[in-house]
C-alpha cells in the first residue's frame, strides 16, 4: 500500500516542481543587441541549427536566404537615391542616400597655370595629344576631400574643431585612387589651350604651335551628413553624380593681360565629357563571424552593403569597383578591388562578389541617367 501511494504521488510532485521553475529570461530587442551584439546578429542569420549548418559557405551562396537584423537579406543592397544641383554656388553637386547614409558632394573648379606647375608636360605635343596617361594624377587635377559632419554618427571623432579623423582621410585617399583608376573622363578635357595668331607676312606653314597654358583643377568636397554604413559607396556615387552635373565656364588665354579669363555667360558654359552611361559601381562586403576564434570550421556570412551595426562586428572587408557589360563585353570590367582583414574570402568567393557588384550596375546607371529620385520612396 505504501509503495502504491508513493508511485501515485511521484507524478504530481514532479509537476509541482516544474510549475515552481522560474520562467525563461527574455530581453527586449534593443537590450539584446546592446548586451550581446554578435549573438544578436548570429541569431538572425542562423535562427535554427539546421539553417546554420551551411552558413560557413560565406560567399558560396548558402547564406542567400539568411535575414539580417535590419530586415535585409544577406545579399540585398540598399538602392540609391540622388538629387543633382543641390548646392547653388557649386559648379556641380549632388546628394545621395543609401538607406540612412546621406552624402552631399560639391565640385569647385579652379585654374592651374602651367607656369605654376613644378613639372609640366615635356612638350606641347605631349600635353595636347595626351601621351601622358597619368596626366591628371601627376598634376593633381582631382582633389577629393571628405568631411564628417557633426552629429552624423555618435562617434566622438566627428566633433567640430578637431583634425580630420582617420576615417575621413582614408575615404579621401580611396576616392582619389578610384578616380584615377576608373578614368571617368579624359584628362585632356581639363586643358586650356592657346594658339597665337598668325603674324602678318607669315605663311600658313609657319603657323604658331598650339600650347597648353592652364588646367582645370577640380576640388571635390564631400560632406557626410548621416553615417549608417556603406559611406564609401555613397560618397563614390555622389562624386559621379556631381561630375555629371558639372558645368565649366568658357575660359581662354588673354595675351594682353597674360592671364586666363572666364566668361560669365552661362550659355557658353560646357559640360565635362563624363561617362554617366557607363558608371563605375562600388560595392562593399563585410564578413561576419559567429565567434571570435581562430577555428577554420566556424560559421561565417558575407554581408552585402553592411550598416553601421554590422560594420562594428566585422573585421574582413572587400570593396569591388566594376563597370557593367557594355560595348560588346561579355562580362564586367574590374576597375579596383580592395580587401582587408581575415582570410575567409578566397578566389571562389571573390568571383561571386564581383558578380554581385555587377548586378548593381544597372541600378546605378538608372540613378545617374534618370530624373532625380530623392523624393521617391525607399
């Protein structure tokens, strides 16, 4: 009888113990992201163990179905929106938005006289025919400068009155390198040439030689208004949009004044021979690792166009600059590849990242050729 009673009471006792256990601990979304950001992002990318098993494929495509904390898929870009002519007193300007990242670029042209150039082209023929392929780089005709506005991000490095931050200087150098590598326009379009008049009594065969007297120097001032990741891609698109909006005044050499004069007539201003129909797309990728260890079999994902939260959790980055398949080319033309950080992205993944960057080319081309899209929905 005692044994029967004991066997009868055991189930109720176990149920009472289960009822007395405290409920599972739950945290609001914002607190979870602040306390354990790496686990928070990994929980979104691999919500179940079955789906996390193939996440280590990285750029291999196994993470294409993963959803990030911001709601975007792992391979989803933020589509750009832009508005040209935003600055009244700039020769060319544009505002670009990529999600919550906003960048404005203004172009300020100035005249550089050949007499002020320490090492001018060796001859007038060399300057006129463009024998020097690196003329714009050698003479410093393109001068990008990036500034991070106060309040663009919570970082204290962007406070006013301080020296340019390391991020601002790095972005300026990267923009300059890509400007020279992409060859968006011809350097000879920045020359100001002069042909002396034919003197009385001279034959046509003795016509004076045309010489370059000055160059246009383009100062590209980029201001980051809001920073939420992908700042280099947004700044690069803003530079291309501002160059497509650029109008240079008609300039000529006045031998009597020994100076270059410019016309105030807006109708005589001319557009730079820029190539907006074949833009160069910049796409940034970040590698997120579920755990910070040196194991080779750990879970990792390639995130396209990362935001600020994701950039703070990643150490390996890849930036690919490509042109689309135009003019009979079967594939994209790679203009520049930058890679820093860890060893996760290999040759196979790099090819896939190039294809992903090329898939964004048509969207950038439409944004540069079609009317402004700043007022349209995201």
